[in-house]
């Protein structure tokens, strides 16, 4: 494994084709972290600070410049994440972010509140895990309390989110309110046949002329351990790590399609 001089941890795992800018800092709170795991084909930008004792980041994820991730408890971010520049992710109470999530530039995600003098009677002190599901999108400049954001929920730019976000609902404002009845859901229904058709078109558009990639609808259609199968019904793929597979994944991200390893 490449020697990443800007990562200080007892256990370090960094995947293939991952770029970590030399001015990024990844370590624990008081020296070495206990465990740092970063997936394949990731990017961590200039001046990023990840100061957490236990941190993991999934494949094809990007953390852009000047982002700060810090805290006492583990911070886990899934596959295909996009974290915009100057973002803060606070893991003092713990953070779990699912697959395919977007966190727009200059957003702040918090898992604690404390500062006021409790001896003097300040009532505001708490630590609580921030739980973000799959396909959640904080569009940008969002401030998020330690809530639960369910799958496919979305907060519009400038939202101040203080309550849980429900499945496939859209929120906006300060404090954020459910605007779905006015603006519709983030995701609409798309048939399996339409998804399959689009994926076939994407292979052509990507210019990939290879027998190593195949679009299928169900996992039961897998027949070879040498082919990268993209399974439309589950949004999984059989990760082989071939150049064609990597090129196709990069073509699909960030806004055409998102697949995670089976």
C-alpha cells in the first residue's frame, strides 16, 4: 500500500486509484486515529481535515477542499458521496451517512450542542447521533441538527433542519418545513424496463465497447465472475475493478446513476 504521510492511524486502508491531496490531514483527536478506511476511486481535496478516531468512506466518494470532519465518535460515510467545499461534519455524537448522499458546499452537519455554562443553569447541552439514510441530499448551505434523515429525503439550499426528514420528502426554510405537497418528491417512479433501457444507452454514450460489462435486471441473471454486472432492480454491481468498469462508474456519477458493490 502507498505510504500516505498525511494519515496517522493504527490501522489504515486506502483503496485503489484514490487521491488524497498532500495538504489534507487525517488523524485522531489526540494523535493517531484507531481506524481509517477509505474506498476505491475516492478524492480528498486540499486542506481537508478529518480528525476522528474512527472514520470510513465508501468507493467513488469525494470530499472537496477545506472540509472539516471532527469528533469523538465514529463517522461513517457510504459509497458515491459528494461533500462540497467548506463543509463541516461534526461527529462528537456520532455520524452515519448512507450511500449516494450529497452534501452541498458550506453545509454544517452537527451531532452535538454545548457551550453554555451548565452550572449557571444553561439547559442546552446534548450529544446525539446524526443518522442520514441513502440518497439523501442537502443541496447547499444547509445547517442540520442531529436528526434522522430517511432515504431519498432532500433539504433545499439554505435550510435549517431541526426535525427528522421523512422518506422521499423535500424540506426548505429556517426552520425547514415539509414542502413536498408544493414542489413534489425528490424521486419519481421509473419502471424497471425504462431504467434498463437508459443503462443500455449509457454504455453506448460512454463509448465502452467491452464484453466485460453487462446490464441485467436481477441478481439471478449473473453467470460469470469475469463480467461487471450492473443490476438495475437493486442498484448493485459486481465489483471487478476492471478499467472498463471504473470508466463506466465515473461516467455515471454523479447524476446519471449510482450503483454500490453487491
